[in-house]
C-alpha cells in the first residue's frame, strides 16, 4: 500500500516535527503552519496548558501572534517561561465569554482547542466564545479525546463519576464527560458555526509510539499520520460513537456561519 501525504503533511518531511506523540495535534499544527507561511497570523489557544504545543511553531514562524488561555496558575507560569521572548500572551482563567475583555485583541485568524472539550462543563458557552473570537474568514480547530472513558485506571474512572457531580456544585476543575457526536454537531450549529472538516486520529498506534527508539520517532510519526490521513480520506469509514475505542481523538475544523 502506498500512502500519499496530504499538503499539510509534506511541509514537515524535511523539518523537525511541530509536535510528537499525537497525530490529531500534529495534523492541526501542520495545517496552521501551512497558513503561517503565507504571512502574519493570530492564534487563540483555549486551554493552552504549558503551551508546549505551540513553542516550535512560534519559533519557526515569528510573524505568528499567540494568545493562550489556561485556568491553572501553575501551568500559566510554565507557559510564560516556555514562551519567553516569543510573541505570546498567556491569560489565566476559564475560556468562557466573560474572559473576552481580558484578551489583547477581540478576534483571531485561528482559534484552537486541543484535548480540552471533553473537560468543558459549559460546552455551548465554550463554542459560543469560539464563534465570538473568530475574525473574518477565521477557522477553529478542535480535537477532543475519549481515552479517559476507556481507561481501566481507577483515578480516571473515579473522575468520570465525581467530576460531573462536582461541576454541578460549581467545581469544574475535575470535570470530564464523553462527547457524543450528535451532541457536538448540534451545539456547533447552535453556536453559529459549521463543520468544514471532520476527521478521527490516534488509533492504537498511539500506544506504540512510546516504544519507538528516540532516533526513529519522527519517521514513525510521519508514517503514523500518513496512515491515519489515508484512513480518513480513502478508506470509507463512517465515524459514530461506537468507534471511539478505536479512534481516540475526534478532530474538527470549523468556520462561522455566514450572515
């Protein structure tokens, strides 16, 4: 079987990868990088954590302006240290509409949310914030994971039970709940967004990655991403929630509804 890389994949074949260990994130970062090559770009990252996902991209494309939002004070401090000297701003807080007045600009070319949505309690409000923060012609890149809900680890199982209960009492920090495909699509429409692209990533090949020798990991990532891209584009697989145990990450590119 011959796998033909997509345009968003080929740009990294002769360069260091923008991230490793996660094909959903690498696909999105390659997609963003392809656009960053054309000129200045503004990015809003919801739930940025320590911002490690964007360090390599910001160093490679100095015309990119980055803003990360993160509720953890410790993670915000790590992100500020990691991105010191780069065109980046880190804002501490939850990514809901009330935070917009604290952002350095009102609208962005790209809004991203990586492995966060499954931990978001007020999901419609979150998507409405994304819609409000998109500039003209802007895109939102969202991926979310199901691994927490397939895990046999007792702490994950406990959070699946306790997290939703605590969120109802105003403590959202431990919330996690499976994202149903139909619910997500309905909320996207309610928020005034539409789906440009829907794909799935991170098959069980994700578990193989940690066993690959360091010197071979970049080559493995390229082949892993190429295979999953082919499965999305050419294998005729129609995703539904029953496949969440095979595809650990669901990946969407969104735009604002016109009018």
